C-alpha cells in the first residue's frame, strides 16, 4: 500500500509521536504503539529523508519504505490494509525512528561506528544537516537465514491452522524475539479459534433449543385455537339450551294457567245450585215429559 501526504517537516526526525497521532487513525496508532512495545519493528536503514524497515505483523512480515521528498511524506508498505493516510506498520516505523533518534540529539557526531549502540551518527558534510543511520549489525545473517527458512512453513501452518514447526535453536537475539512473538501470536490465534469453535457449538445448541421451543409454542398455539373453537361451539350450544329452557318455562307457565282455569270451571260445574245443575235438571224433566208423552195407551 502506498500513500502520499503533504509534510512541512525538513527531517523525518522532527515527526514526533504527537504529530504522527494527529494525522493517523486512532486504532492504527494504538496498534502501532503495541508493535513498538513488543519490539516487532526493525529499522534496516534510515536517515533524515528515508527509512527502510521491517515489521512482524499479525499476518506475517511486512516491509516499509518511508521518504520525505518535495514537501511530501511518501509511505509504502507491503501490507494491503486500507488505513489512511498511513498504515499501522508505517506509523510504527516512524515511532521507532523517533525513539531511536532521541538519544542521538544530545551526542556528538564523533561516536564510533564500531559502537554497539544501534543509532550511529555520521559526521557533518559541507555544513549539511547530519543524518542518522543504523545498520542491522545486531542481527546475524545466519540467524536471519534460519528465521526466513522457518518463517515460510510457519506461515503455512498458521494459514492452515496447523501446529507450528519447531523453531531453529538460536541464542537470545532479535531473531529469537521475532520467533517468540510469532509463536505467541499463533498461540493466541489458536486459542481464539478454539473459543470461536466453542461459541459456534453453543450457538448451534441454542438454535436447536430455540427451534424446539418454537415447535412447542406452535403446538400450544394450535391446541389453544382448537380449545377456543370448542369453547365457542359450547357457548353456542349453551345459548341454544337457554333459549329452549326459556320456551319450556313459558310453556309451563301457560299450562299452569290453563290448569287453574280448568279447575275453576270444574268447581263451578260441581257446585250445588249451579246453572249447570239447573240445566241438567231441566233436561231431565223434559226427557221425562217426552217419555210420558210417547208412552203407548193400554
């Protein structure tokens, strides 16, 4: 990834962490600080106008080239992150450059090139601003070659979620720190994968439980609907029975009323001296008279 931004600084050493943070994404700057604290950054070559470095990121080894040219800060990294205006790896390289440049500001340029201190100051030339240069003298070529041979299968093992190959046996050095860092990252990733697998299994179990509860809920809803239908039918039957009982009660009232009328009429008929009795006596007398009238002569 390559980026280019305006920059008024005359030297890369003038870019302090506050200035770098002001133009960087917050998350990218924080990750760059973590890279710096974990000693993942290696300055391979640097002066006030150009930095060449390498960094062990989460996905492998990345190379950075940072230049100060024509009033612009040009950064280039082998990563593919879309962070603007600089990726986390270039930010870490600038922070490492600033950190290593600070002790040299109070020193004279007479420091020997054979010194064990990584930052080496070169003498001034024709009154120009002296540049600060470093060499990767503390990394042996043989160690670096063994590291590169181990890094390729290690990267494949990480990509395929396999166990890392045994690292080369090295003395305590920057290369051994790189290897330990990579192994630590691989272990962290493995733990994360295991945690993700457990979470996935738990999610599947929860989904199965939810499906079972949903099925039980649907069954309960169907049963409730059937119960509601039965209850509505019973309510209709009860309403019909209530209407029938009302009619029966009305009919019973009418029957009682007619029964009382019939009893009253019967009492009147059976009462002595009643018109009915007088009528019966009259009919009886008429019958006797007729009978006497039609009796044949002797």
